[in-house]
C-alpha cells in the first residue's frame, strides 16, 4: 500500500500541547478482533501516563466490533486516535500506516504494542526512559541469557528463540529479540527509513525495521521485559508469517550487500 492516508478517517491535525518541551509519544496498537482486550488496555495506558502520550488503534474492520469500542472511548478522550482500515491488511501495513500518521502529526517517539496484554503497560515507562540514549529501544524477552516468557507452549518458545538465533547469525545484527513487538522508535529513525520499501508482514516486519535502523547506524538498545501470553482472544499469527521470516533475513542480507537497502 503506497499511501495509508486514505484510511485516515479521523485526522488529528491539531497537536495537543503538553505545556512543556518534553517528547510526545504515540503508542500504536494494531487490532484484529481484540474486543475483549482493547478497552481495558487503553484505560490502563491512559491512567498511567500523562498527556504527552497518546494512543493510536489501527483496526482492520474487526468483525467483533473492536473499532466501535475504541470509537466510544475516543468521543470522551482526545488522547485516543483511531484509524479504521477496510479489511485485514496485515500487521506490517498497519504499523506503516501508523508510522506515517505519527510523522505527519509531529510525534517524537513512536511505540509499537500488542492489544492482548502480552506487553505490560507498566513497561512503557522503562522503554521510554531507555530512549534517552538510544534511537530504537526493544523490549526484549531474551536479554542476559534469560527467557522471560510466561505461558507459551514450549513449541512456540523454541520457535521464537530459534528465530532470534537464526536472525542474529545470518544478519550479524546484535539484537537478542529481533522479532519482539514491544518497542519504541525515535521519529528520526522512521524518517530515515523509506517506509514504502518495507514489505514484511508478520514477525519479519520487526526484523526488517530493526535491520534497516541498524544498517543506518542508529543506536539500538534492548531492555528486559516479561512477555505473558494472551489470556483472551486468539493469536493471528500464521505459518506463512514464519516462512516469511525464514527467507526475509536472507533477502535483507542480500539487499544490504548490494547496497539497495
Ligand atoms: N490491524 C491489524 N492488527 C493485527 C493483524 N494481525 C494481528 N494484529 C494485531 O497484532 C497484535 C499481535 O498479534 P497476535 O495475534 O497477538 O500475535 P502473537 O502475539 O504473535 O500471537 C494484536 O494486537 C493483534 O490484534 C492485522 O492483520 N491487522
Ligand atoms: Mg499476542
């Protein structure tokens, strides 16, 4: 998708003034059938952080009415933004649309976060604090030779850990949790990356963004988080997403060797 703007049904062009010089953060939450989680999550975030932090939900026409729930919260709270897309267009394009929105709206820091409480709202604060000396901060399940994952089946844990080792060995990128989806970009990283050329959808979307940032010399930091498997709703990740990541790391390496990244 070349231009996500056509989905911006609710453009928020007025930037909310926080009254100081501190950075403004946008937390992007892509959703597909997260009606059971989204309200609780938004309230948990808004109650913990002040108006320097806003939330953007990107919903792909979830049949369970996720967008309608966000709509009603949004009516009473200008810190909540909603981007409705016409159908399930994938996690990668959802984030890319969110990044374009964030850059157009002048946010300094852009976070990615899942809707299913796998990412603890409490951990937003340490992620933001780590941004003081980094351009990209990744909430990592695998730093310091530990595995901070709760309630995942062993098969899924082995897959994720193997994917992170595979990625590190092939790309040489010194990141221990390259597929992690709880992270924060400085706006300058997203401006430096040609978003129209990012094509991954699933786990490899995270790998691709990290790799492009790393190759441009940006400082990446990992800080430990605890990842807890969702208790309500279903995972949307597929076998196709896994296969995509398998070949994508080779593709990225090739692009980098040919200086086409
Ligand atoms: N907008 C949008 N969100 C998606 C799509 N696929 C997954 N998500 C959301 O992305 C987040 C991560 O997906 P999830 O199914 O929890 O993946 P898992 O944690 O790897 O099993 C959740 O908030 C999902 O609702 C999609 O195609 N479009
Ligand atoms: Mg999940």
